[in-house]
C-alpha cells in the first residue's frame, strides 16, 4: 500500500469554524490532490499541488485553500466551514509517471 | 462538469456471472483509468488504458476503449462476492496525467 495518511479521519464541526485536513505521504511523490466525494457527484477535484509551494485550483475550489510547505504534507483548509462542505474528503498522490493515483482512506467532515 | 459518466448507475448480478459497466467522456484524452472503491474506503487503481490502445486485460478484468465513440467498458468475468464495490472511470482530458476527472461511478453488487 502507498504510504499516505489522512487526519483527522472523522470530524464534526459547526458552521463558521475553521477546519484543516492533513494529508501526509511517505512516497516522495511530486503530485498531491484533494478531492471531495458526494452522492451523485462522484469525486470532484478541489485543489492540487505539483510541487512544494506550487498549487492550483480544481473545479470546486471556492471556500477552500491549500498549502504545501514540504513534499510530504498537503493541507486543506476551510476558512469558515459551511453545511455545503459536509462531505468525504480524499487525498491522492502520484509520481506523475504513470498517472495512477494512490488514495488515502478519506476524512469524513460534518458541518452542523 | 464531469468528464466521465458511468452506466449503469447500479448493477446487481449473481456470483459467477460477468459484469459490464460503461464510461462515456466528452473530450479527447491521453488515457483512461478505472478505479474500485469498497464501502467506506479510498479508491484503488485497477487498470489504465492509453488512447492508442483498444483493449487491455488484467486478471479477470478486461477494458476496452473506443476513442471514436469516446467510450470505455470494464468487464469483470466470473464475478465474486468480493467484487462488490463502486467502480469509477477517470480521464486526463485537461492537463495530462496530473489532473484526473472522475465519473459518478457504478455501484456493483454481487449476489452470492
């Protein structure tokens, strides 16, 4: 299994509070991604990173920010959580050479 | 908008039968990938087929790609209860392998 861990795995928070999800990898892969998964929508890309301090937006980036200060860590921040951000968030990594993504186990976020 | 759309949304078959699911996409691609997701888990890569390939096999999996119709199919032969999962196609239409877009998935249930 690829060395990728997400934390926390489960979180319940209230509307308006900040939330940070962490993705940690031990594979030294260049590319890291944050997706959200919602019923009827499949997986949608939020943000991705192609190197330290190099990030770009995905299709559903509004309300989210990311940071990557080290190769191994990719943080997803919700500055002020809303109920529409209740979802399961997946981090994924790839070396880019084959395109195969390795996924973490997901972080289930509930915003009340 | 989603690049890939799977069909059917849900499929139930008897153990031992073959399962076929389809994926349609909208724009030209470099490659198409299939992933499996067991309930409550992250996605796992199954197979990648490049745009210049028409068919690919991996164990009990057979994937076809028809770029003229912008469609792909995943065939699982001799299904097993452990094949019960959701299956997603993913394409790299936008910026090459570094940015995959996923479909909404097919939920496959194998009846023992």
